[in-house]
C-alpha cells in the first residue's frame, strides 16, 4: 500500500510503500531515529508531480513499473 509524503517548503512529493516505513517504525522505540531523513526519500522513493493537467500524478510510477505492486 502506498503513502504520499509532501515536503511543503521544498515543494516535493514522494510515494512511499508502507513496508518501507517498517524499518523506521520498529527502530524508533529502541533508541532509533524518530524522523526519516530527507536524503532517504531522495534515494528510496519515487517523486511525483503534476503532469498532463493532473494536479498530482500518483499513478504514473505504478503504470510505468517504476514501483512494483
């Protein structure tokens, strides 16, 4: 299942699969980071933007097989 993460100040939006959040969720209570670094999104997530009149084309990475379902 995908989630959408928006960085308002940077005007960037990313699609993240819920299973990717598992690492961060599990490590946080055991002294791990409480937030996910921006650099992680750059290297591990697909960015989405407006395209062909669609305000936020979230399906494009799935349709082009850049994200496996």
